[in-house]
C-alpha cells in the first residue's frame, strides 16, 4: 500500500509555515517490511491521514536500536528537536521518546511535545527486573514532561496515569482504526476442509506463540491447520524454541511459521482464515483483532490489556469469539476445542463477528482524535506567543 510521505524539511522552517503543522518523529524501522507492527502501521496511517484534515505533516524516521539507541541515534534526535522552532507541535513515538528523557525533558518547555505510547516500555516480555525498572523510570520522566500523552486504548490511558502519576487531563485516547475489508471466505465452508487458524504477530515472547503451540497440541485430535504470520528476526532464540516444540508434538505439517506478510499477501492470509488466535501476554490494544473482525473473522485471544476493548462485543453483548486468561494454555485449548468441535459455537462467533464488523471505527476517527489534541496544543502555543 502506498504511503503519502512528506518531503524532508528543515524542522525549523517547517514550523514557521502558516496553518496547522506538526513534526512526527518515528523509529527508523517504521517502513521495514521484515518487522511489521501495529505501532508502525498506526504511525504511518496518521501521517497519511492528517493532511486530509488540514495538517501539514513533516516526518522524521530516526534509525537506531530503540529503546536502547546508540550515540548516533541520540544525536539525530537531538538535532531534530533542537532545530525545531519555539512552540512547534511535535509528536514522538513512545519507543523513541520514552527511552531518552535526557533529550526530551530539556526541550519540553520550548516545544509542544506529544508522546504517542503504543506499549509501555517496561511491559515488553523478557526484560530483566533491572532493565524494566530503568525503562519505567525513563518513561515516567518523559511522560511527566510532555505537554500531552496519547494512548491507544482506554485501558492503556488508565495504566499510564496510575503507573506514572500523570495528570489525567493530559492523557488522551486515539484508538487504532480499522478499514472495512471484504469478508473472509475461510476454508471451513466445506465438510472436507479443516478449519484454518491464523496468528498475526511478531514471533516474540510477548506474543505467546509458545503457549499457542502448547494449546494446539492439546487439540491435535481435531482437524485444523494454523498459519503464524510475523517477523522471525527479533528473537531468534525464541523462534528456535517454538520450532523445537512444533517438532516435539509432530505438528510440522499443521503449524507453519511463514514470516512477515504485508499488503496483498497479508490480506490473503486474513481472507483464508476461519479464526484469529492470539495468545499475547501483554497488549495495549491489539490491532490484528480489529483487522480480523473487519473481515468477519472471529477472534480467540487472551484477556490482557486493551485486547478486550479491541475484540469488543456485539450489541447483544456476545463476544465475537473468546477471551481467555493469559499464559494459560489449558484455558486456550478448552476454548479452541469448543470452537472446533461445536458447529453451533462456530456459527455464533461468526455471526457476532459480522455484527462487530459493522461497529468498528475507521482510521479517520483515529486521526481526528489525534488532531484534536494537536489543535489544543497549537492554540495554547499561539496564546503563549
């Protein structure tokens, strides 16, 4: 999918233009097809959509190993902020901003800084207690200094307020949108086809594929196949463990790690799916859930963070699938067995997904929610001038 990209502009010049102007700072891997993520998709969509509602967007993707950047990445971020005109409105992806309070905090008095938090840094799975504490402390300093904080779900907003002692009036929600897509055809419409399960997530401990394989092994007596779409390069050791587990349970012909997919290839994966399965340990929202529901695909997911908000409910309060406790392969397997073994349950979840599909908010709502925050800061900057 083509993205509307603003031409590189000196940030000082950009912010002297008349009208609504915003600088957006993102991690350098935002366009890397080998590491797709919900955060990258979100950043790209708002950069594309804000101009449609009257905002000039000036993009900067800062290469680096965020949230542990080297000196060159720090220097580039320092340059971008330092060259920005006084009072400029700047949106920073939290993966970049929250890792370097020593750069962000000194600019917070001069610039109108908005930090967009996709995932609290300390929530990443696999961190040592010391590293998690360090990341949390840096994030707290950054967010307390920012003019505004944007979270991607109501759950995440409450979490940030309570975890970091933020003023609730400075924390806003701009939940990810979902494009209306053609209905998935699936593979289980005929009696001779095994239901197709789909997991869309980078293969990392936080996404819980190890527990997913354990759950799949518990229902190996039933017909199904599972395609796991997601980057394989972020944690090679974890990928190796999953492949070994697949081999141990003799599931090599039924569980397939196919790597990252984007565009038409990802659309085709959703189109062939009968059920999305997501065993995450932590999620601030879970965009893949709404991407599946936008195609009428029900969801089996763990009830963590903002995932219940993303999965939502049909008007009759029915869940369009299942929500189960995290890190509980037995509960996940029980829900799988119910869905796989009971045609009535498959029909119920599919009908609920179709109803939920009609209630999903689009990306225009996301961009307008973010724009409202930016406009408030722009007005405050003009009044202070």
